[in-house]
C-alpha cells in the first residue's frame, strides 16, 4: 500500500485553548473545528519549555529532531548532522518534502530537510505585510540573504535581509499561497509528499485584514480567571521584550485589546489554512493525506500578569495538537501526556518508516489506537536557568530560582486549570509536593539538564 502524504500546519505563539471546537466559545475557527471533527485532538500536548527568550526556536528544533530540550545543540541554529531531521527521514523514505514559512533553525538544517520550498523566512519575527522571504535554493546556500548577527534575547526584528520582500501580502496568505502552488503542481502518481506550512501568525506584531479584527469586540472579550495586573513575584523575566508590549500594571481594557487582536490573527490564519485544505481536496489526495496541526508555544496575554511565553505556566507550554487522516480516529480526543517531540515518531509509525536512533520522542500510535493508553506519567518543563516544572495527570509543580531566591508553586490542574491557587504551603498536599520534586530531578538525571543553565538553576537547591 502506498504511504500517505503529510500536510503539516505549524503556528507561532498559538495557545492550546484557541480552537472553537475544543471549548473556546469566543473563537471563530471553522477550518480547525472541521479538522477536530475529522480527527483526534490531543488535549494535553506540551512543549518542554525554552532555553532562550525566543522560545519558538528550540521548540521548532525539538519538533524537527524529536529530541529533548537539552539535547539539541546551538539553541536550534546549528542542529548537528547526527540529529536526523523529520524531513530528512521522510526524504530517505521516498517522500518529496516541501517547506514554506518560518524556519528559525538555520539554512543547513532546512536544506537537509526539504527537496522543494518557497517563501521561506529564516527569521524569528517581523512585519507580517513585508516578509523578507527567500526563494528555494537547492544548493542550500542562503548565506548572502541572511544577516547572521542575531540577538535571540531581544528577537530583533531587523535581523534578516532577503533578495525580495513580498510587500503588501500578509505572511499567512503568502505561505499558504506557496503551499497551494506546490499541491497544484503535484504530478499524478508521483511520490508521497510532506508539506510543512509554518506560520508567523499569531506572533506579534498582530496585524491582519481589518475584517478579521472587527469579528472581535474587545469590550465583549472575557478576561481569563488568571488575569492579574502584575505577576505576584519576580520570575526573572518581567522586563523581557514580550512583557514590554503593554504598560505596567496590566489593565483589563488593555489586555482585552491584545486578546481581540490575537484571536483575529488566529481566525485569519484559519481562513488561509482552509484554502490549503480546499486545494488538497481539489487535488484528489485528501483521503490519502495525514493532516497535522500544532503550535510552537503558548502566550500569556494577561494571565498571571504576563504577556509573553517566557514561563512554564500552562498558558506558555500547553499547545494545540490535532491529527486527521489515514490511521487516525475521527471526532475523538486524547488526554495522554504528550510532547511535540512525539509527532516525529508518530508520523514514522503512521507511514511505516523506521524511527531514527537520534529521536527521543515516543510514538502516539498506541494512544490513537486505545484512548486509555499512556506513554508517560509525567511531563518536565524548563525555562532558561530560572524555572523548572513537572506535571502528572493532575498536579503541577513549578520551582523558581531567581538569583538565589526560591519560590515554589503547586497547582491542582483538575480543579484549577488556570493555575490560580498555589497549594505548595498546604500541609494536605505535602505528599504531592515531595513526589513531584522527586520527579523534577529527572531533568538532571535522565534529560541532560547539567549544562550551564541547569547548573545555575540547581545550585543551592540541595537536590542530589
């Protein structure tokens, strides 16, 4: 039997709870809603966190390598050759591989991954209406088009140059146009394809056609239960770029404006995603294609007094993940604890390809086949040398070490999904606290958190 095609949509800064069909009644996402109805949604999908302020960069490196946070090198910009990339593995298996949109993991890794492409953005962020995109270069020599002096701490928007700028075409439209052109040019009876469409949306600056912004009245936007004017203590990143996008203290009106624009960008991206799915239908290949939708990280937007993604609260590390197509149950949800690094081995499983030895994620195939199956009991999280976290199916622990000042938070996610009630000082939860602290040490023992960032965090904690 022929191997299925793969169509992969990856958004930028889209939080887990921004799809109408998955419980957000304010969201207008008809095409994502249809994907949820046709496939399986993983409601406990997460990233491991970030090793730098530009959390999306290591997140994308983890996605494409299937490797954990502290076992990718160069913070994603210099992925070693012995890390077999997802596109690389699929190319070896006979796939035509196509990439468009935001890459953020270096030109050599892109060249190893894709046999075709278009409108490629090697930067981290920028003006959605003036994208310095690169044409596909089969030689992989993009150096003349890129300024390599990148400040990933500030995510400087002036870091990238290009042979052309598609002025006046929004990034979501630009990238989806490239994907549609690829689908329409597919030869009949050709190789299976892997098409990767990586959005810049809904990352700021949040701009989109006005008709989408008008779909959301800020005055009617519901504030989250975890809204705060300011974060209750210093988390070490209160003045990073993302946090400076609104004044302190946060006000309800300001936060509602940010949320409305965020939702509008997602609805706009959803519309262009729908165009790609329509082109897939028109090609006659839809029944033979696995569709994957995921996000690279979440965003606070007023939760806990924060705006950005530089934390390990659920609003920053909990992401959407939906799959549909051959071998995937329709109209179902799974609550198994899942990482984005599991997508790579899952696609290998679904296409009958061997999983490279360099991959550390686990296939979600057993979870797709049995809704009660679990592939892990805990998820571990980290942000730079500042935060470490762990959750099980119910409870979540976050530990902070800010220049020697320790802070602990413990949440019961079953009754408090927005992490508003800290239970770490409650004697009745002492057992949960001790149990999760023991699990947290797995970062050091099993996942390589022994580099400079790890040593700076764990120093003085007294953990063996």
